C-alpha cells in the first residue's frame, strides 16, 4: 500500500476519533527492507522512519541522510548500553527505554552531549517473557525515577501487544498509564491495528509491512 494510502487511513481514523490528523505521527518502519523500497518512500517526501537495530540503521541512514537531507529516525528495538553512543548520534526518538540501568547511562550520555532524544518508555502490557518492556505495575515508579532521579524528560509510553490477542485492551491500558503519569505521547499500533490504536489515542503509529511489503 502506498504511503499516501496509509496516511489517508491514518487521517480517517483520526477524524473518526475526533482528533486532528496532525496529532498522529506515521513512523515508516524500514527495518530489513530493501533499499529501493525505502528510497521510494523517501521520494514521496516522507521523512519519519523507524528501525529496530542500531547497527542496521548505521548501515543505511547516513547515506540516505546525505542524499535526502533531514530524516527523523526512531529507534523501536531494544537498546544495549554498549550501543548507546552511536544510538544517540543516529536517532532522534527512542521508543524502547525499559530499565533503570539504561536510564542512568542515557542520563549520563545526554548530559555529556547536551542533547536529549525524545523518549518513550516501553511497557510489556501482555507480560510476555520473551518481550522487552517494563511490567505495567512498574511504570509509575519508573516514570517518577526518570523525572526526579535521572532528570530524563519522558515524552510517552510505547507497547507492542501480544500478537494473538485483541490489542484494544492493551492500547486502553497504555493510554490510562500515560494519562495518570501526565505523559502526552502514545506509541502504539502497527500494520494490523494502527486504526484501532488511533481510536485509543495513539500519537505515533509504527507501520512497516503494510507500507513496504512483507519482510524477508
Ligand atoms: C517491526 C515493528 C513494527 C512494524 O511492524 P509491522 O507489523 O510490519 O507494521 C512496529 N513496531 C516495532 C517495535 C517493530 O519491531
């Protein structure tokens, strides 16, 4: 489906929820996609992309940025402390902050650089053992620690609901966690469920396969 078609669906879902289209950022998830597909989306003028891995992003985005200019890059996958320095050079937004040790390291790196990316804390709303993210009951304390202990300004929360469940209750739970913590950002919704996520307040939807085609 073209970028234009996806954006039209995002706009319709926003309108149906009584929200302005500009309140939803469409993150084009380009992980593992061939360069020509990514290039085609860049040529439409889209400039907001998501990647899962620091190393993979490092292999392709410096060249795309040299060619296409400013691109807002979002890190969606788990972040290892040893990749933090490079991650901060590549990414404008990090969706996967999920533990105190990483927050402490990030705080130190941000202080040294004087520049902080936009930050989402990831919540494992389905409590799946194989999935990254904070447990739902840990989120309030983590947000408080980011504010008072690490002085890291969190923008919002991110979740990936279990693949085999109705995502709506997970989106609603994430919305409630963000609201009670005074966080404006909600990164939720992927190819299969971004319209549902928008109905539940998503500010950032992360769409890969619906836009680029299935990943090999
Ligand atoms: C791969 C991925 C996406 C995109 O998934 P699609 O189903 O292809 O849209 C979104 N968010 C995260 C965290 C991902 O890893």
